[in-house]
């Protein structure tokens, strides 16, 4: 009897993986058990005046569910008294990726870290950019070295902090990266400092 031949299963292509990602996020991210919430600031208190981007509220801030502290409004990574496990970080990244296309104005004005400086006309960044910035703060040990400012730029030097093609490309890259680091294991990916924007044509302003 002739030996039967069973073809080896093919690995899913990158396109198939991207099509699967929204389904994964839907089931993996349970809206009833969220890590984050969005606070709305309609009135500016005295301690806020040096932090806000302009005098046109409302402003919005992604922060941990259950956190009501002032510190939780101004620090990255989000303020918590507990350490995050790699499992926590994976779930947080999945949730933060659902902020794609959220163009509400972040409570904090644009501010750079270290030697980076921005003196342009942009004053604030959107929640979708903040979501990516929070992902950086959770994933990288020294996230300000990777993303000194909450601004994205392309190879031509164009910049964005609210919406548009540059931010869309960044989100697409982070979604592909999330598939990669989940397959590696978050701990291994963090140890290797896998770059979310590698070969994407965009990077964080520095």
C-alpha cells in the first residue's frame, strides 16, 4: 500500500495574524475586567495649571482603574503600589491597543525627557498616542531613552501627536509587534528590548 502523504501545516502569514488580532483583543480584553479608565478634567485646579497643554478643557487621562491620586494623573508608567507581572503587562498592552483612533486631548502637555527638546507648535497629544507611550513605559526598563517625547515622526521629518498617517503606521507596527512578543513570551521580549517600530518608517521624536 502506498504511503499516505500529509502536507505539513503552513504557518499563518503576517496578514492572517493581523486579521486575527482584533478577534484576540476582543476575547482577551474583557471590558468587565479593565486595568485602565479615562478620567475627564473639566475644571482646572491650581496644581494642574503647570501641566495642562492649553486653557481649553476638557482634558482626558488614561490611568489605572481605582486610582484617584493626583500622582496617577502625572506619572508614567501609571501609578500603582504593586509590581506588574509579565502576564499583567501582556493584558495591559492588549487593552491599551484598543485606544486606537481615540483623539481626545491628553491632560498633560507635551514634555520631553533627558536631552530631547521640542520647541514646535504642537501643545498636546491624543489618548491614542498616550496609550502607545504607556505601553513603552510598561515594556521598557528605560522607556524615556526609547521615547523621550510623546511625539511620533517619519523618515521625512514630519511629526504627529494627535492623529493622521504617522500615528496609524505606528499603531499598525505596535499591533504586529504585539503578536511577535506574545509568541516570544513577554519576559523574553522585554529582556531583548524588541523595538515596536522596527522597519515601520516611523519612530519616536528625539
